[in-house]
């Protein structure tokens, strides 16, 4: 085996809300079932900003965000069977789970009864902090590593490890497909992938956005219709229209208005996670036997299924490639909705 890397270059938030800065972090030795990955690209997810700024609760610092990881295997442990040196691989939002609970055994590691171990801002089974993809290398168990098909370039594949699976999983679970009318709320990093994937599944896709500013983009990405939610007439015109509404936004919404857009037995599914609580009149779900639901990423098996699906249909993320020294600027631009549609870090610049 090659010489172990014990420290790697990274960009980290040293404290809550502090600008990210270049540093080094430790990586464990490659164990029996581990692979070491030379990270080529890492996407910037809105959840990176929430966590780096303590928006979802107390974080672990220094924090190296990044759970949209695409790279190449440079070393494998002696027990590894799935991967070889040189393979193109990805790592998403989790790097371990209990592997024994009902959910883990069903391939739903994201809902591990003990709580899955996040790719960053978490403690591993040895009590050591996990550090994410804003770094040069990462060591991950092969069971939580996925193969990136040759048909997908690594830079546009990186965001699929969160934005892709976060939208694919609920679309698949709620049976988006031919004959189904699907609305996507928000056309951002998550929303643009939801549009692409739902369209490829055969659904009739509508984008619901605050304004019509991105309408041309939405139609090019695969939406058939595009409406502005700032116009009250939208909610009148589309009442009782959709089988499934997928909300990708990270701000509280007037849920009662949106639930009025569902057909009988329709589902409103949240994948965006606002920091604030939301309110609801329960008559909005009682009338029409509607479902208000949430969905979190996907299991490892489903993540591989999503990557294979995207490769078959030629679905990569729409990206803006940046240098590592542009991360803090990128964070501000994400908050200002000034990205079309996912920032991806060229990790060679870290």
C-alpha cells in the first residue's frame, strides 16, 4: 500500500459564521474496507451554509463542509471488493450508519434508527469529527461510496450526490412518471435537478417560482409550464392541479395556499429545510386526503440507481466552476440566489 496521508489540505469554517479559510485536517489511515479518494470536485449545497453558520443547531468546529464529492480512488484497503485504484467515485451526505437496524437493512441508511453519520459536522464511530469535501482527499468505507458512470463528467456529477438524490428519491417514491403532474417549487440547486429528473421520468413538470426571471431556463431544463408564486392568480388558476409538489426552497412557505394546488390524494413533499418552524391549518390536508411529507436524500443503493439513471438520460447539474478562494463569495451568492445552478469547487485549487 502507498504511504498514508495523515493530513490533507482543506477549507474550513473555524467558528460559527466565520469565513472559510485554508487549513489542514487529519484523515484516518485506510482501513480494511476503506477507499481513499482524490477529490476532484465538490459541490456547494445550501445546507453547507446552514451548518457552517449554526443554522441547524450547534456545529462542530473547525468545520469542513461538502457532501457532493466526486473523485478518483487512489488507495483501497485489503478487504475492498467494489472498487479499484483509478475508479471514478462519489460520496454523498453520509459516510456510515449502524447497518443493523430495520431501515439500514432495507437500504434506507439515510433513516438509520441510530442516526447516520454525516460526511461532515458529525462524529464517527470512534468519536472523531468528520470532515467533508472541501478538501483534497477523503477516506470512506466502500459501503458508503458509489460509482460515477463513465457517461457523467465528474464536475457535473458532483452535485448529484446531494441535489440529485435529494430530488430523485421523492420523485421515485411518489411515482412521478407518465400521466402525473408534478410541480417543483424553486428553481435553484435542488429545483433545477428536480425539473430535469421529473421530466426524464415522463411527468408533466411545472415550475413554481417567486418570479418569471428564470422562466426560459426552466423551460429549457424540461418544464412545460412556469408560474410566478408572487401572483395570487397563480393559486387560483392551478387549484387542484398537481399529483405531487416538491418544495426545494429553504424559506417558510404559506403551506395552506400550496396544499390547495394538490388534487385529491396529492402529496406536498419538502426537501428544502427552513431554519424556522412553519404553520399549517389541518383542514388543508383533511380536505382532499392530502399528504404533507418530507424526504431526506436516499440510501446508497438508490443513490447508485440515481447516478445510473442520470447517466442514461444525460443529466448532469448546471454548474459554475469556482476556485477554493471563491467559496466565501459563493456562499453570499447562493443566499442572494445568484447562481445557475450549482457552484462546484475545483479541488485542485485547495
